[in-house]
C-alpha cells in the first residue's frame, strides 16, 4: 500500500507522538515466528507506547523514515484526545468493495479514514472517549488514550481528506453495536435473503427433481469437492442450485445451508459461509448469470414434445423406438466447447513476501493475478536453477528450472507485467558486471597474451625448429585458462545455436524471457530449413549437450539448465499445438500453460502503486538467491515424511488418469508430477531463503505445490482443447456437427458409425461420446438387446442443441 503521509490531518502531525516501524520476524505467544511491525524510536532504540521519551515529532519521524531503514510511520494514541477504530479484512480486492460493516462504521463516524498498510483494512480517527467494556470484537477494534497502542499510518485515502470529527454519540453507538452488543439467549439464525416467494413450493419440486436426475448437482450437494479452492466449490454448487431453484434466492440459500457440502466444511470455511455478504454475493452473481432455468427448459421441452406428437413418424423416430426408456423431463443447456472456464492462480499458496509483490503488480497493472504469479515462479527459477535439485526418492531428482507460457491477446499488458517481474534480474546482471569489469578486462587481456605467446612459439618452432614441448605446454595453458566473462542471466530473441553458446559461457545456466512468441518461429526454422529444438529439449531435464561445428571450438555442457518464460498470443499457441515435431518430440509437453481471464473492460485508471517496500523485498529476495554460490555438486532438497507421503499420493492419483481422463494430453500429464516437484522446490527455496538444503521440505509446501499443479493442469486442458490438440474433443465437435444437420432425437452407437464415416469401429466413439455427455449434449440410456441378441448402446440428444443452430 502506497503511503502519502501529508494526507494525515494536521492535528495529528502536530502531536509529537510519532515513531517509526520495521517489518521483522518475531515469535508470537506460541513461539512461532511471524512477520510483525516492530516499533522504534527515531533515535534507534525501541519505540514504546508507554514511554513518551521514545516518541518524536512528525517531521523528525518522517526524516528518519526517508533514510530507508524503516518501513513506515506510527502514531501512538497514549494520552491523546483521539479514538481510533481499526477494521481488518474489510476490503475485497477481487470485487473492489468494502464489507457492509465497514461502510456502516465509516459513514456513521464520518471522520478521517485511511486504508491500512495491508490495503485490506480501514483506520478511522475521531475525537471523544471510548466507553467502558471490551475493545475488540471479531475484526473491529477501538482504541483510545488509555489503550496504549499505536497505528501504522499510511495517509492512503479515497478522495479529499476528511478532518477529524468530534462524535461522542456516534462512538458510543458503534461501540455498542459492534464491540459490545447486548447479549441475548436467542439462538443464532442463519441469514436469509428474503421471504419465500409464491413459487417456493413449486421451485422446491424442481430442486428435488434435480437432486434425483442431475448427477453433477447431487455430487456437489453430497460434498464431493472438485477443487482445492473451497470458494470455487461453493460457486459450483450455488450455480447448480440457481438453475434448479429457478433463480429463487431464498430457496438457493436454504438449500445451500442444508446441504452436506456445507455441513462437512471445516471451521474456517464454516465461519466464512456465515458471513451474509459472502453467501449473498455468491448467490446474486449466480442468479445474475443465469441464461435459463429448469422451469424454462421444461416448458421448451414440453412444446417440443407436443410438436413431435403430431408430426409424421420419421426414420429417426423409428430408430429411437429401439430404446424404450423414457426421456428425462429436463435438460440443462449444453456447454459450448469453446467456453472454457479456468481457475485463477491460487496465490495464497505463495510465501507472504512473494504473494504481496504479485498482488501489488496485479493491482498496479490491472491485470489478472495469474500473469504476475506465473512470472514470479519463473523469476525464482532463474535465480536458483542449477544450484538445487529436489529429490522425490533416491533414484529420482528434478532440477528447478521451468518452461512457462502465458497466453493472452494483445492489449492485455503482458509487457508491463514482465517488466516489473524481470527488473531485478536485469538489475543484478548490470550491477554484477559493473563490479566485475576490471576482472573481466584483465581476464580478456591475459587470454590475448596467451594466444600471442602461443602464436610466437609456434612460428619460432616452424621457422627455426624451436621447442615443441614449449608449444604444447603453452597450448595446454591456453586450453585450461578460464576466461572470466560478463554474466548473462537472460536472452530474448535468440537462435538455438546462440543459446547453446550462452549456456556454455554461463556455467550451463540461461533463461529466455520474452513478451512475444518469436522464439517458436525460430525453433520451427525461420532462419533455416529445419526444426532445431534439441537445446530446448535437453536443457529442460539436464541432458548433456555436445556441439561440434566445422571451423569453431566444440561446446560441451554436462548439465544444462534453461528457464523459459514467454507471453504469447493465442495464434502462437495454435502454431505450437499444431506443430507435429514440437508435440511429437515433447516440446509442447514441457511447457506449463497459463490462460488468464481477460481484464479488458474492467480495468481502472486510478490504482494503487506498487509499495516501495514490496519492490525492495522482492528485489532483495532475487538478489539473495542469485548470490547463492553454485557448488560443483548440485545441492539436494529432501522431503519430510509428510511431503513424501503427499507426493506419493499425488502420483498414485495421477497415474490412472493418463489412460483415462487425460489420455488426450498424456504427453503433458506424464510430466506434470515432475513439474509439481520443481514448483515445490522453488517454494521451498523462497521459504528457506538460501538454506534450502538444511531443512527437509515441509508437507505444507508440497501441498501448496500440488494446488498450483492442479491450476496448471486445468489451464493445460484449456490450451489443448482450444487449440485442437485434444483429439477426443475434435472428434466430439465432428459428431456434433453431424447431429445438428440430421436433427436426431435418439440414436444408437451403430447409427453414429453410419453417420460419421471417419470412424471405422465403435470403440473409436467412446472418448468423443464421453465428451458430448460431459458437456450436456447427450445422455446415455440403459443398454438393450435387439432381436438378434446384439447389445444396443443408445443415447438421447439434448433438444436444446437444435435451438442453438
């Protein structure tokens, strides 16, 4: 959160109760280390809220802060006429809105109000006396002269500054309402959005039908989680309830609170759901986004049935008569194949110092948090690749380099995000080379001298028959001379040959970071007649590279490490996916894909700047990791028993999917577990900050990496689907096109073979039909037997697909 201390009211600035504070790791009451704002006097000693000798004037405190050793200014409320209200966690950066509680308090007091240091809370300062009783209730605290507390002030306000107001009656009201409400013995009543509508009972009947016939609704209702993100699980259930409850908000909320999904929640998520603003907002969004309801679709279905009853029998209806099962009375609208919904990056899985900077960059650039989050993983990989490996088990280690592709259209501010995220890497490279320039120049000169000496000895030997041993000795000296070269961390538009040389010159480590996808055109043969991807393939897993070229020195890189971060447009991704060589040789599968939801149309001009403290901490984090010396033997990160158990369980869950749900993208999915281990290693080195090989990886770290892996899997599914790399999806679209022309009601599997000539065997239909069922275009009926004892597999077709044609 940016600071503007001059917005703080003059009567506070004129009160000499100022200290400075610094973020430090301190043990809490349980002994666990946590980040805290430690107060200091401007003279360097401890700042104490009960010792006026440690306080100073605003001018002196500001001058001390501006020297750069401290993170902010604090105001001590001891012995002042002020009452301070602190409301934590009342601002939602996702929706850019405040909780009703915060708005109620701020509007009632109508006094100086600023955003807190975290950006998620409010400080309100007024004049008066704090009533007797408690000082805190939940996220609301009130302080006064007797409280002996200080605030980390920011001066970050919305609009024009509001003066400090004398408002004793309002202070009493807020204290009574929010801090010390009158106790009652009445049981807590769950919030409800309104009274039952006249259609409540009718809507309840639709809901009961949905719970019986909609397998997705019944699964979500029963508490089966589809994601590690509990908010996403809530949204999935509420969206289903909105359809089957016909948008009846009162019924949706009652059904949600009565569901096993809600009852099975842990304590923290139960508490979140008890917030009226959370569940109300979720339900209202679901209702707003409804395109149709169960009642609407039921009416459409009945009209269609009536039309068909009076129509002449057709070939299609005769085919349908083979199957005697009744058609279910309701259909949901089919899901468009290209309507891909992907989760947002789970930034809560990041260590705090990384998460804070990522959120700040996202806010400042008005871009999805995914971009900055994924880029930050690549940044950390650049800093530590080649220095560590994570060991899953004795015969399996993974390096810590990553290949990442962020897919976004033009005008999505990809370059702006990359500029913020990669700046510390460029700065480190520049500072290192400036400091090393004397050594670099001396080394270059020494090499030239050796070359001249070798040339002179060789000429003397040829012309005068000098010492052959002297020539050979000098040649050995030149061969073994290690020239100190400028450090290169990053490349952009680079050919495979040049990249190999950069790897060789920089100890086997290099990175390609670019806001464009031109590198793929180079790899595909822009400057040559053939595809050349060997360096990229080998540098991902660390296979040795040996290059012998006529007229040039040989290059040998025993264990190359390359990190690649590319921001590309969708058409570039299409080219990658459709390139048979890229996919056939595994280049496509080595990338982790990020397809963030576009922010176009919702971006704000007036935004919070990236706090200088966040910039400094991220920069220092990168510098500290880059400063780690690369040892001859790569350091090994080991797993704690809990982390090992989690990664083993993940492997056992993933493996069966490679021949089932993920068969169409098994090239990517087969490498996903390795990518999760790499991500876990990167999170671990940030948490340990240079001592990654001292402590085994925590289970929590592995759990966070698996959540991030699930994110990348969902985005890879979207990438493969959108760009036609998913064969089953392509076949499903082909079948759908045929169905839309023929307008069947029911059809057997053998009819699909006659209709779709590209398929020769019924087994080829299994996967595409499964996709059509998943996207609500078909429903499979119970198998039956024809007169010749042949098993008939029949399907009914969603009549709504014909409304869409």
